[in-house]
């Protein structure tokens, strides 16, 4: 018997890789240290290594360690960088491989795979979607692209309108539960961080066409010069729409650049997204001739220094414009809105003997110009609306939010404890400073097992629509209080090479929750505060058949996920109908299966069974009745057939194979069977 002292007493240091066939034998029985890895090598050495790449754009980046463990990604769950193995909170990560295995063709379809995420589509093809987490609403969610927030203070309806294409994505991280002490006030019920690729094939092209005259095209270019890596992507889509006045047209343009040296990392991104669409009965079943156009412009800059203390400043600007017509091509009831959000942040963290400590501050200015929302402006202050000869913005509103953050992470061999708080002041509420603390704990008794527990408080400010919107069908409330939430979570995870299973349970105690409600059948919707709790449980399991059964069989991967939610209103106010907060998915089951068929030919299947709480109001001849219909239960079966060889992929995307017609929100009927044919090529 021998001990480790007998093996490899001499340490070998690699500074360059050798291509010799016998090179591997030179390190057998020895401890090996990798001295130098080039950026290009780091980005391509393993399928998931770009998640660790030191040039990747994320708000919480990896430090430069003495030893780099390949395949362990830093996740967005704390203000100081922690790997997925160290993180004190459960983060559901959909990797590039997961996305490919599921056979999805849009970001909305990716998010539908998560049992705890509710994606309510108003029109087919995901032209406008409300994204919710754990029974929350679309306004209670923070969406980030590479750690930079994409929230729209006008309304969360347009939050998912960002310039990133599916081919840009490296992974999607879903953080469930209150996260204000990490991401600020709007991370009320959770956060979704979309991490884009920092490196890729130099050129990739894609095209799709299918039902209802739908066409989609996309292209992506990537280049590297010394320490600078840059990529640009663009896409275009149009369709006649699955229903009358359901046509749409849109485009996206996204650029990112990354620079790295020994002292600093610099990251930049910019994007434009446009959408014009017939809105059918999107916002009221009383009229099917509605129309809307949205534009979003984004610039983001961030940096991080190396050294004992890491300084990470960031800046972002987002401009969102919205043009709405109650009756298309008329000015009978027409809205114009423009919001500008400026965010300036500074985060600093250090790794010392007691763990990782982070402090930071964020300044956010939200400005609104409108013809419908906000305070009246004197006529001499009216601002002309670009592209509209005689129309001007006549109303405005603005608010300034200052947040300060503190966090400390204690990382032991089996435990991680993360605690901290956010101190927040917003001039739209009052001049008081409010504190939102939280603590997360994880325990790792074995390399395959992890247990989690957390408690966090969060805040959500009303949107400008919540406060000011007025129409025949809706009435905002300038006296709304901010939403407040105390979130308790428990979870566990079991992971081996062939199975990844998790269990999550949560309880959210909500105060002054905001919903739009009707008090009788002929009433308009009113924005109001409620006392509302929700609780739930979710289970998820993924089987990797290649590790379980070997590669010489057709099955690749099976994922099963289920979520259950229950709500409890703590007040006695009677209402006729809720429009958002109480129309959650009570049950959601998702099953995905990927398997080979013959050589390069494979298939991916997705089954979703959903039972939605709540009702939609029945309209006859565009007039309301006092009849409410339960959303009920529906099952949707999708299939994607793929032929792939080297850098070429051809596919047929078959959605809703049973042609089920159903309702997800209000009276907007969803389309039946859809087919898209397309292909991708990478050079």
C-alpha cells in the first residue's frame, strides 16, 4: 500500500499545449499546474467553459483563481461571484445544450420549460408575452441581459422586448424568490439573467418560414483582435398573424465587445429592438382593431479591476417608446409614451480570511414623457413626438431611486452562508430610508447532495401605468402603495452524471400587492392594493441517457418538471374579476424528451399541461356579459425534427400538434397548429 507522497513529488507546469501524440504520458503520475491558458483556448476547451470565461459579460464575474476548474460556472445569485457549487441559493440554469435539446426556436419557448415560470402570450409566435415567476405578476420580475437590467417602468408588458436572439444565448439563469438585496427594488418575485455568448463561430446564419406567412431570419458575426472580442447579431421577423388583426413585424440588432488585460476587464453592449403588431383584443375584448408599436434602445458599459479589492462600475441607458391605437389607423384614442432609465452602479468585493464581502451602490433615474400618463406639463414645456408632425408629449413623471448594498458570504467545505441587506430611498414615495435584509444558507453533506434555505424581503414600485393610466376600460391609481414581500424558501438538489433532481418549496407573504380588478360585470379595471400570500412547491428531474445507458442507443435526455401554487387573500374586499395577480398557474407539468432517429436525424418532444386559476369574461359582439369562464386545463404537445451534420442544421418545428385552441389571458384566443421550417449554418 502506498500514500500520495509516493506519487508525483515533482510538479509539472504547462505553459503551452503540445500536439504530440505522446504528450499526455509526460504528466502521468504527476501533479500538473496549468500556467497559461489563452483566451481562445478558455472559450473553446469545453462545451460549457465559456460560462467561466474571463471575458464573459456578467454582473457577477469569476475572480482570477490560482486553479481554474473547468465546467463550473459563476451564477447570478449574489453580489460577489460564487460558483454554482458554492451558491447559497438555488439557481435554475438552462444551458446552451439544454436549449438545443429542447428544440425551441424563441426565448419565450425556452422560459416555458421552467415549471416555476409562467409565460402568458397575447398573440401567437410570442409577439407579446407576460413573464411571471412563482405566481407573481409580469411587473414583479427583473430581466437582465449580461447582468444589466432591462426593466420598463412604464409597464412590464414590454419587459420581454429585448434585442437578444436565441442564437446569442450562452445560458439563462432563473433566480426564484425575492432578490432585492442582489438586484434592487424590482426583483420582487425573482430575476431572469440572459447570458450571451462571448465567443462563437465567426459567422452563423439562420432562416425560418411557416404558418400564416411567417418568416424569420437571423445572422451573427464574431471576431477577435488581440485582447478584444466583438460580436454583432441581427434578426427580422414578420407574419400575417394567426387571427384577424394579428399581423406583426419586428427586428433586432445586438452588439457586444469585451476587452481583457491583467489589470481590468471592460465590457460593452448595445442593442435596438422594434415591434409593430396588430393587437386584436390584447388589452380589452371590447375591440379587436387595436394596434401597437414599440421601440427599445439600449447601451450598457461595465468593468472590473483585478487586485485585492475588485471594483466593478457599470452604467446603462434604456429608452423605450410605445405608440398605441385603440382603433388601428385612427386617432380616436391614441397613446404615446417614452421612458428613459439611467442606471449607474458601483460594486466592490474582496476575498479574505472570513469569506467574500461586497458593498455597492446604485443610482437609477426613471423619466417618463407621455400623452396619457403622468402630471400635466405647461404648454410651453410640451415636447414634439418624433415622426408625428403636430403631436406633442403633454405629461411627464420622474423618480429617482438610490440603493446601497452590503453582503457577506461565508464559504466552508460543506456550508455557504450569504447575508446582507439593501437600503433604499425613492423620492416618489417619501424621504425615508427603508431596509430590505435577507439570508441564504446552503449545506452540502455529500458531493451529490445540496440543501438550501433562505429568507429575503423585497420591494416593488408601482409602474407609471399602475399610477396614471386612464381609459374607458382601465383606471390607474396615483395613491397606490409599493408592494412588499417576505419570501421564505426551502430546497434540495441531488446531482450525478446521469440525473439532476431538485425540490423547492416557498411561502411569500405579500403586503400591498397590486392588481387590476373589476368590481362588477360592467366596471372598468381599477389598480388596487391587496394583502396576498402565495405558496408553492416544484419538482424537477433530468435524466441523461447517454451516461445511464451509453451512447449506442437512441435516447438522449428526459426532463420532468411539475409546479403547484396556491394563493390566499387576507382581505375581505369583494371583486368580480382579477386581471393579473390572481390568474396564476395552479398546476404546471412539463416533459421534454430528445432522442435520435437515424444517424444525423433526431427529434425533441415537449408536453406542457397547465391549469390556470381565474376566469376570463365572455363578450358577445364585443360587448361584455356577466358570464365568467374558467381558464381550465389544457395540454400542448410540440415536436421539433432536426437533421444536423457538422455546421449545418435543418429542422421542422411543429407546435401544438393537437391544434388545441385555448385562452391564456383575457379573451385572446391562442392559435392552433403551427409549423415552421428552417435551417442554420455556421462557418
